[in-house]
C-alpha cells in the first residue's frame, strides 16, 4: 500500500514539475479548488441505505487543445452508507470534452485510498478504483459547477465471499485561478 501511495505521489510531483516547466507564459494549465455534496452507497452483497456527505479538494486543468482538457484532482470525501461511514482520499483523472462554450462532458478513472471512518474500515481494503462520468459548466470568471456519477469497480470488502463496491453521485462548485 505504501508503494502505491508513493508511486502516485511521485507521478503527480513529476507531472506538476513538468507542467511548471511548460507554463512559461502560456495559459495551458490552471489550478483550482472544488467542494460539494456527495450521496454514496455500497453495491454488491450489502443491503445498505445511502448516506450524504461532502467532498473538498484541488485540481489542475491541462489544456490539450481548445476542446479537450485533462483534469487530475485530489479530493477528500466522506462516503459509505448509513451506519457505515468511510472517508477517502480520491484521485480522479478526468478527460473533459467541451461540447460548447463553457459546457464540458467528463469521464475518467479514479483511485481512492481509505483515510478513516467508523469500524467498517477494518473490514475493507485500503484501495478502491472506479470510473467517473459527468458534466460541468464554467463561467468566464473561473467559477464552475459540476455533477458526476462515480462507479466503483473494485471489490473493497476484505471479508471472504462478500462483495462490496462503492457508488456515488456528487454535485459541487469550484473556482479555477
């Protein structure tokens, strides 16, 4: 697990360092912050009720072309299900396609690391991965709004014979500098 976290940190550090080298006067990279509401639940062998929480974090938007951007994010999110709370550090890497001025469609992988929660955290694996799909709208001021559905593809249950996947819907707002 420590190797995975170290590898992810190294990849992001090199990406940011490379982006800083290219920044020299160009506007192809923007930093930002975002936060919002998240409604999550488990699928699989668990029969649980959804729970509400929040997420908060930062992002870097890389402009590949006028219509195509890549946006890695680092988010802290409160997820799980009713009476089964889990906190994650999530790393989504979203490909964004602009269908018109300000409006984009998003899709990409995400990786999650369990960062706490109630007693259920002792029965789940520390790594989660999945796919996010959504849409966003950006104003010229830098303010943006987005909505995303996240489908967990990993079985996070650490109990033999029991399957559990994460699923969530999030809406939020943010600001790009």
